[in-house]
C-alpha cells in the first residue's frame, strides 16, 4: 500500500489540475453549427450583465437549470425591422421562453408577450418584424423549463435588409410605330 501512495497522490494532483483546466460548460458537447459563437461561462444572468451579441450572429447557448436566465443585448447600427429567434436543439421536453426588452429612460420595457419553444413546431420561439431604432439597446432574455437535462439552444438576432423599391407600375406606354 505504501508503494501506491505516491502514485495515488500524483494521480489525484493530475485529476485536480485537469478539473481546473476544463471550461465551466464541460457538458457542452454539441459542436457549434456553421460559424456559431459559443456562449461563454461569464455570468450573464441579469440585464446589467448581459452578453453583447452581433447583428446576424449565431450563438450556441445552454441553460443549466430551470432557475437560470440568460441575458443578451444588441445595438443595431441602422433602423428598420429585425427578427429575434431561438431554437431549442435538445432536449425535446424543454419549454424555453424568449422575451424582448428595450431600455428606455433607464428602465427595461417589455416588448410584447413572451414566445415559448414548446408552443411552436421544431422547438422555436421568435419575434418577427420588430421595428428597431439605430443606436438603441435591445435586451433578450432566455429562460424557462429546461426539461429532463440541460437545454441547448441557438440564438440569433438579425436586422432585415431594407426592401428594394418596386418598379413603377401603371399603363404601358405605346411606342411610336415606324412608317
């Protein structure tokens, strides 16, 4: 047994070193799709600690418990319409909520009612064609019932391109006929 003590001590030290080197989301085994950004282990459980996201960026995220809330913020560089969307990739029994807020006069103002992944086909929740203003800060809260295990979801916010002007319509002009 005395011969095993140095080996066990070294093994324990190696295990502790590896445990410290593993990121906080060690169970985040789903590789990101496309050019997804992985959610960081930084605390973003309130609007004042919200993680800033980019217009048209795709983020792979995780909720670890029913009591957890993930907050994100985005500032669009142009006014127009925008879509805000989450897709719960697993588990199937999760029911996540997506809520949109606007910061106005130092207060959070809820925009519409929450959208739930359990209410939609393919576990999606979204806000479509939301009028957004240039330079204004929009906050996104994701929370809900994570189901039987940690809930993995994809988050995206995207300002829509401005519509292109339509060709003028009206009566066709008659071209003069050659004689």
